[in-house]
């Protein structure tokens, strides 16, 4: 098994309906926060040319690139398309917040806690949830797909932060990091 490594780039796949929830993607400009850059949804597929589905993991807790990611680590997810931007929670309702990307690392809304079934190192293709404990949330929320249509009509699902259980039964909050082929 290959560990998730800080500083490496991955595709991030959603577990909905037997891993048919699509790949985390930026497409179109953010409509939820004017200062943010891209809207976030899931794409049905990715290719080597589709850089908008690629995300770099960086530590929000001071760990150096090259170190393994472990459960409960605080991370940033940085999209590699165009002007690189951080996965970010922005405006929305009380229990569901929209997700977009922002170019500056300035808020706690960009910090995600990666949670796996097991303790210790997290591996590629292992089921995880991404928790956000931002001060703008009524209570903690998990990165999730929802049934609202995405801004990019060719994509599958809109991505948001929802206040769901972290019991890993809810497939819409399950994600896995897929390593890129060298």
C-alpha cells in the first residue's frame, strides 16, 4: 500500500453509489463568494489533460512535504488548475455551505481534518472523510456532494459542506485519494 504524502498531487474521488460520485473538480467561477476563484463540483472522469481534477495535499500543521499524512491531520487541498487555489468553505445556509476555491491562505475555512477508519498513516484509495471546523459553520461539517445542480452542467454533483454523521455510512461524505500515474 502506498501512503498519502504531503506535497504530492492526487485525484479525489467521491464514494456515492459505489464510487460513482465523481472526481473533485473546479469548473466555472465561484458564485458563492465573490473573492473566491472557482466553483467546486464533481466530474464524471479525469484524464492526464484534465488538470482541474488534480489536488496537492499540504500540511496546515507544519509537516514537511514528503512526510506521510495520518488520520486527524489538518490539511490544505490546493487545486492545480490555472491560478492554484485552496479548497474553501463559503456562504450558504445554516447547515449546508457552498464550496469554492480561493487563492490566498487567509481563513480557517480552508483547513480540512482528514479522517480515516484506522489510526496512523492514510493510504491511497483508503476511504476518508474531510471535516471542516470553520468558525463560519453552525457546527462542524463534512465535504459532501449534494443533489443541487453544479454550475458546470457537464459535471455530476455540486460539492458543499454538510453537517452529517462521520460514521462513514453516508457515501456522499466518503472520499478517496487516487495517485497519479508516473
